[in-house]
C-alpha cells in the first residue's frame, strides 16, 4: 500500500477543468468537503449557469478554454496549483460533432494543460480523466470500429505518459466503469434516461436487446478514487499504467432497468426493447486489485444502493432540471 505522504487537502489549491460536467461538479463538491481551495474551470458558454452548481464562497469559478495555452499558463503562474484534475472533454461518439472539433477539445486540451504545467508548475500533481474506450485502441485484439472519441482518449494517455517520461511530470490517467449518480443531465445515457421515463410513467426504452453486460460505478466512489490518486502521486509508480476504477461486477442492461422499476415501485412498467443493432462496447470485468493495493481504495456502494440514491435525487429535483 502506498501512503499519501502527509498530503493535506486543507492546505492545497486545486484546479478542476470541465467542472460544470457531471463528474466535475461531484469532484468540486468532494474537494470542498475536504477543505481544499478549488478553482472550477468551465467553458464560457456554461459560465452563466455556474452559480447553480457551486457554493460560490468556497469555489472560484474560472471561465476558460483548455486549448488556450497562454491563458492556462497565466492562470497556473498566478495561482500555483498543487493538484490539477483535468476532466474537460467532448464526450460523444455519435458522429454528430465533427472529429476536428472533438480532437481540438480533447487532445489539444490535454497537451495544453500538460505543457502549461511543464513550463510553469512542474511540481503539480496532474490527474487526467481517460476512458475504458482507450484500451480498445491500445489493445492488440480490438475488433470494435474506432470512433473519434475513443481515439482521443487513447491519444491523451500516450501524451500524458510522454510528459511523464520525458519531463518527469507527476501525472496519472484514470479509466472508470460507467459512472452514474445524482446530477447527470445527459438523458441519452441509460440510467438518467430510464429514470426520466419512469418518473413520467412511461416504459423505459432499451435500444439494444437488453442482454449487453455493462459495469457501473457510483460517482462518489469515483470522487474518492480521484482524490486517492492525487494524494499518492508523489510516488511516480502510481502513474506507470492507467488506473482502473471498477466495482468488479457487471449487470445486463435489462436487469438494471428492471431494478430501477422495482426501486420506483411502478411494477406495471415493462421496458420497451427495440433490438437495434448497435456498435456498443462490451465491458470486460476489471480486476482492480492493483488499485486497491496502491490507493487503499475500493468501491463501497452497491449497484442497488447507488441506484436508490440516484432515483431519489431525480425524483426530488426533476422539475428543476432542463430536459
């Protein structure tokens, strides 16, 4: 087990990019609870909504562009962050967004952050949000068709590790199971979309045949994992390979939706299964034994408990959410 070497969040200054996103908001909340001084970087487009996300007395909100190297360098020079959690990215594999725009955001954004750190704050601890999608590019036997998002995440890992090896930056990349929990407003994702249908009294729609096995991890467990990685990045062995955050269990799409229906106590609802032929990722079960040993961390939230908390949150807040 690697210990955090006297790391004190109460004495730390942290930058979170992509802070207005689902995981970003949860991370900001978790960091504030730990006593950190948090700078939340959000896009200029979402800046006007930010007061509804954060306690403004505890968080400094920064409108910015992660592809703007000069702006990032000035921010890092002024604030001297101890930890940088880089989440900002366009998360889309639908083909609606041009690959150029997606790669500008996802890839250029990552090497701009790392270059600013290299030149201004080389001692900062940097955690990069990656994805299970990356291993489908970097693995030797992937049979799935490549799409721009998965390529961007694989590129990010290679770029991060090149900065680690060539310039001795303390950087780690984190891959996670599918993250769910309170506050996810992407209604195209299975769990928020199914809950929205249930709350409307409508049958949840399953676009596949329902048999696809997927792995899901509750957002608070992911926040704890990110913090555990940052605490231990003084030990460069932490970042030698991607960190894999997993519950170690899979559940079928149909079983998950039926569990949500049971939690809602609307047992009359029957999922609508479309049997569409979809090019979706099949999750192999992660073995997180290395992560448990290195980070003294593990998922503590069962899928049932996490879904209960998530459903109850949406039931309370659904009328105030943009749909």
